[in-house]
């Protein structure tokens, strides 16, 4: 069978606005404070100021600044926040360096209320960028407690670089942070493009670091922010940190083709026993992190197969149980991320390849064949194609026999 892929990439940039809330009704004064001016102006770029001043239209007071104000990305030192003449908010950043080409979000939460009825400021988000533009991508989702599957209200959602291992996450500050609401829903906004690790935890002492008594959880796959994240992501938090290695996540493929596995407390996973270990043909390191892997099996596993994982002072046994017949339909996805003409295009597959024949692959640009090179290391779930990328319509053709899966199935 002949497979053709046409990749068209369109990027739309939008700017997120401050979250709006509906004021509560009643016979009393329900008008919240309003911002008259700010210096520097909100949405400022090439930001170099040491302090931010915001002037309100009425007298205000501070309300739980430590719990309410959240700055993302977090600063090295907490800024000094004060009121001058009860109408002017001062956020003193000090002399600490800010990260270059980064969009900062200052979320005041409910820290600013008026003097009379304690009406909460609605214009509670201040944005600035140390670069030439404001980042506008976002990731949304909900944090749930794994045991009861109920929302984790006011828990923290954090993003780390995609290649950061767990050992560097615990105890360190994230790149971006957001606090969930009463329903556990969160929005990480004004993000730069890239691959991130998403982690959630119950920050009991408000220090933005995971401590031994704080429950946490993370996704096993990387996340990419988008212009409008309408689907959202669920993150379940479970037990607090443990000094002993534990299996934090495991999921068998229904057809016995792979096992996704995460172990907390280990820097790497390599010691396996049991009948399933004999069929491990390919180990996929998820997110470039050693303690989260996907083990691919060939031949496929049976219901009686089991995998034994050895720890320092013990072991754990995972049994596959019931399996279904494998669906031999394959899927191919072209991932286009071409910042320049020397960049590569990744071609990803639903199952690992055991062989690849570049003579049976063709790339056309506007119907003209192109010379190209392929980067591969088999077995693998992907290969990279490099050519002289220029504006135009591209067609990638994989002719019959161009690749073979680890199960001996090819693209016929």
C-alpha cells in the first residue's frame, strides 16, 4: 500500500486577557476597584524595570498576599508588595535578574480588595515580557486526588523542561506555575512553545517545592501548549514522597504489545525478570526521563506472562491478565517543526520499526523530487528527514516495503 502524507503548518498567535469574574450582587456597594494606570504599562515588552506601580480609583487594602499573589515563572526572590497612600500598589522586584525573552504573569488573585465592602479587584493579571513579544500559548486541565477521584482544590500545576528528570524536579522551582480553583481546574497561560513535563501537587506550605508530606502526581508524556487548549488535561495526585522506590504508574496495552511504566524513587529502569522480560525488544524512554519507560514486546505477550521489577531491597510483579488480538493497522504521523531550512522533520509511527529502506521513500516539493537524508536508529518509533526546506507544498511517499514493524508487518 502506498502512503502519502502532506504536512501543512499554520501558527496563530493570540494574546490572553485577564480572567474576568462576575461580581456578586446585593444592595450594598458592589463595584470592585478599578485600575487607573500602571507603570510600566501592562503588556510591556523589553521589560527592564525594578518595580511595578498600579494606581486604583479608590482606597484598597491587601488581603493574604502570600497565598494570593502568584508570579509565573517564579522569581528567585519573592518581591516586596506594599501599598502607598492606600491607592497605589508597589511590587518591588529588587535587583534580581529576570530570564531573557520570557513572558511573566503577575496574578494578584484576591489580594486586592476595596476598603468598604471588600470587593475584589477583577483586573488582577499583569503581564510583561523581557523579550520583544508576549507569549500567548496555554495549557489547561484539572487536578484530581487519585484515591477518591475528587478535585484537588487550590493545588498547584507546574511545568518543567521536557528533558528534566524527576531527580531535578523534586525540590526545585518550576518554569511556570498556576493555582487550581475550587474545582481543581487550572490554566497555565502565556507560555512559550516547547515540550514540558506537567506536574501537580498539594503545596501545603506555599513554597512551590514538593516536600515529603505533600501529595503529587505527573503525566508520563510531554505536553505542548497551544493557542487555545479546549480539551484540557487531567493530572491525578497520590501519596507523598517516599524514600523507597514504588511503581507510580503502570498500564498494559490490551493486545500485549507494550507496557507503560513509571517508578518513583529510581533514576533509571533496567532490571527486569519474568517471562515478559524475554520478549522485550525495544525500550522507549518517555520524555527522555529514565524512570518512565514503555517496554515493547515481540512476540506479543500471552495472558500468563508477567514482568518482575527488581528494586534495591525487593521486587514487584506485574501481570498482564487478559489480552485481545492485536490490531495490525498502522498509523503514521508527520510532525513538522521547522524553525529553519536546516531543521529536520520527524516521522512518527504507532509501533516500533525494525527496518527502513530509504530507496522506497520519496519527497516532492510542488511535484519536484528532492534529495534528502534520513536519521535513524533502529528499532525506533520515529525517523527524521532532512532536506533543503523552502516554502511550498510537500508530499512524502512511503512505497511498499519502505519499512517493517518489529512484528514483521510491512507497509504493503
